[in-house]
C-alpha cells in the first residue's frame, strides 16, 4: 500500500501536483519559450518597427500565459506550445498574411524604419 501520497516531498521523487510544476519552472525558462514563440510569430506575421515588435511580444506573452495556466503538467505545457507552434509552421509555411511577397533577401522592398 502506498502511503507516501499524504507526506510532504522528502527528497525522493518530487510529488507533482497541478501547482507544484509551475513553481518549479524558472522564469528564465518561460522567457526563452516566449522568445521562441516570438521567433515563430515573426516568421509568419508582418511586423514593422519597435511598436510592432512590442505588440508581437505581448501576443507571445499572453499565449504563453494562457497555456501555462491551462496546462496540467510541465510536459503538457511544453506539448501544447510545441503543437501550436508546429501547427503555425505547417499551416502556412510562407507568411500568414498570405498577400505579402516573400522577401528572403532583406528589407529592400520596405521603406526605411524612421525609429
């Protein structure tokens, strides 16, 4: 009979409840995930200037926070984020705007950024 369920963690295997895994995830790890989400979004959404990047960061942070709150475990959190990013990559491999030309040679067709 397993009687370890009611005892606090005593250094063996960590007992992960729904909230414990969240406290174990370092803020730096979450920030790296937000940065990866931003990289994915930048490849698919047209962004111009610092204001556009700021909006993109807010979108990435809200998305990460929503998944972080809804996930039942760290593997679930990582799986949900990975699946969403993979869906974005495979759904529209060009860019999500669809009507903008692909410009892999730089920003030659964009006006200079005044800021």
